[in-house]
């Protein structure tokens, strides 16, 4: 299983996708950390410490979208190239193979997230703001949990869901997860069957907003509630484990 996961990671490295997003992260950090053109709600932000949360939020957004792109294509590409038939003919268990490909997607997505944030740590070091290093590292690590969960979900869905439909579902899941707490509040105000339907929908969608909140707490050295983080990791574990049981006729 580990060799298959390593092959997926090496393929992403050959495709230069991780390097591309590392360069993108560097460009974004230059734009965010220098000049005086950044403003939030009409208020100009000039202090580097105030720009760090903006950089983390942008990197997280790009990292999650990249996780979707990476995880959408790997398994369908393997099926289209008939690689699955070659691997399975060597008596490799189908579920183990799908799980290994999913883990490769997750690993590549995490590496891309790291590449995006690497420039942020370089800027912190160059500016001598080592006091921010630990809190920023802790915050970006927490944000990576969302990338892991999203990649696990998209990878598992890609086994049996057509690419275009999976892309729409994945983007929908991401944005519903980001606004999870707001939607949960609105759902609690609803009555009848519609409220129950929306309540069930939010139960099966990961709460990305809760993780983002804890990442924000970590950034300001506040108290981090580990409960939503553990729940999200369990969600990711369940999602990737389902890859053992997902079926596609071509496989």
C-alpha cells in the first residue's frame, strides 16, 4: 500500500503541481506583505502582524481548492489509463488499492498546503518576527485538517461519481462546510420536515468553520478547543476508510 501512495506523490511532483503552488504562495506573500494596497472593510492594513491572518486565510482557501483538483483526478485517471487492471491482476486487493490512492491524494494535498505556507514562514524569518513563528505554525497546522478532510471526501467520491458531478459536489461541500455554523443557526430556526432535512445535511457535511475558528484562536495564542479538530479528523478517517468499499464497474 505504501509504495502505491508514494507513486501518487511522485506523480504530483513530476507534474510540478506542488512547485507551482509553492511559487504561487511566494507571489501571494509578496503582494500581501509588501506595499500599502491591502485594505479590509475600507480600513487600510499596513502592519505585517495584521496581514498574517489574511495570508493564512487566502492560503487555506487556495489549499482547499487545490485539494479538490488533486483528489478529483487521480483515481479516474488511473482507471482511464487501465493502470487499475494491471495492479489488480497482481493480486492487489481492490479496496487496498483505492485506499492507497486516496492516501496519496491526501499526502499530496497536505504537501501543497505546506508549499503555499512556506513563503509565509520565510517572510516571518526575514522580518525577524520569530515571536509569530509558533502561533502561525500552529494555526496553519490546524487549517491543514480541513484540507485532509476535503481530500478524503473527494477521493472517495471520485471512485464511483463522475468527474463533473464530483467537482460540483466537492465545491458545494466546501462552501457549505465554511458556512456550517451560520447554516446551523438558520436550520435551528426552521420548523417541520425542511428543518430536519437541512439538519441531516449539516450532520454529514464537515464543519470547516469550526476548524477555522480554532485556527484563529491559535493565531492569537488563545485557547484551542480540540473537540472540533478531533471530530474533523474522525470525519476524514471515516471518509477515506469508505474507499475500501466504494465500487466502480471499470475497477
